C-alpha cells in the first residue's frame, strides 16, 4: 500500500518521462520476487495445523458482532528488569521475541481457559521475506504475512517444551513465512489440500511488531491501530477482516513491550481477558526468570 502523495509523485515523473525513484523501482523488484516465490511454493507439502478445540467463550451463543459498542481492549506491559531479562533470554537462547510471546500466550491460555490447544492466526510484517536487498520504505504500509499455527501445551510439559514446540511451528513456515493467502492470488491450485490451507478456522489472532520495523509513516500496523486507537471503528468498516473472538497484539517500542488484547464483550467477559493478560505477563516472567536480577 502506498500513499496518494507517493503515487502522485511517481505519476508526475512518468508523465514527464523521468526515471522513477530508486525506491519505487526497488518496490517493483520486491513485488516481482514475491511472485517468483509464490510460483515455487509446493503447497501440497505444507502441513495443516492439527485440529484444536473451539475457544471457550463466556457467551457462546452470542453472534460475533464487531462494532465499537462491543470492542474492548485490555493491555499489560513488560518493562524494566523483566524486559531486560526478556531481551537477554531471547539473545542467549536464540529465541525470536514473537516465539517467546506466543509460547507465553499458550501457557497462559491453558492455565486460564483450561484448553490444551488453540489455532492462532499469526501475522508478521513480511517485508524481509525476499531478503534485504529490496528497499520498500517508499510504501505507506506493508505486506502482511498471515499463517495458521496450532499451538499446544500437553499435560506434564515444561515451559521449555512449549517454547520448543512453538519455535518448531514458526521456523517450519514455508519460505521464511511466505504469506499463504497472498500465494492464493499469485498461483493456481490443483490440489484439494492446497485449498484446505484456507479452510482452517483460527480462534485467536496474534501479531508482534517493533517501532523499528521498516516503514515510513505507518510503523504501527493496522491491527495495532485498531486495538490501541480505533477499537471497533475499523471493525465496522472492514467487517470480515478479523473474525476472531480474541486478538493478541504485541508491540515493542523502546524500553517497553505492550501486550494488547482486543476482544468483544458479547463473547468474552472483561474479567476473563484481564486474567489472561496477567497470566501472559506472568508467563513471560517465568520463561525469562533465570535472567532476572
């Protein structure tokens, strides 16, 4: 996605028969790489998430109406010594922040909702997928990677076991996390299993980003904007964008990591989400505890 001013500037250059800016050319090269990667994907070899139990809702009979009236946000933060321990743990143990946060979420989910598995729609900014040689900072937003992961915590498993399982899922994503939904529009499918990739029903959306993620004026992704700023307004405008009862959005900015939980009050009680948020915070402390000073 690019801004109107960028489009106008590029169009003016074209009309004047001038060369397009290097950033525009690089963005075009990035798009071409995405197309090439999509053609090379073997969709039939991609494993589908194991079926998980439905998310236990406080109001299971209520329709998922995504309006400002029902959209609510609960937020917890990781800062100070705990964030320092978090950073040290991810560096020393070769763990990506998103992997640790998803493992902490799964631990908290099982503890609070008493479910041993959940299908998560994992989002990533997707800019680094074709490599670092394409400058896409000329864009306003970004291409969003979207993947379904079957998180799980079995009886008797340790925190390390849950983290290892989460890491394996993330690191097994095809082509460094290439967006399967974008692939759907870039290549034709001739196998039922390929189409089945898009029939999985996740219960939770999950996103991690940092303020240093490449981008011009839109460093905060749309999902985070909705959770922290617009709540249900964008849900009214885009009614089918996030059909999940719960969205967990983690944003690292400087010396603070914010974990926002977007939920709908006609599906989940505030007390339920509040407990879950506190449990995620406690799980982060449990995972990184050995580095707390």
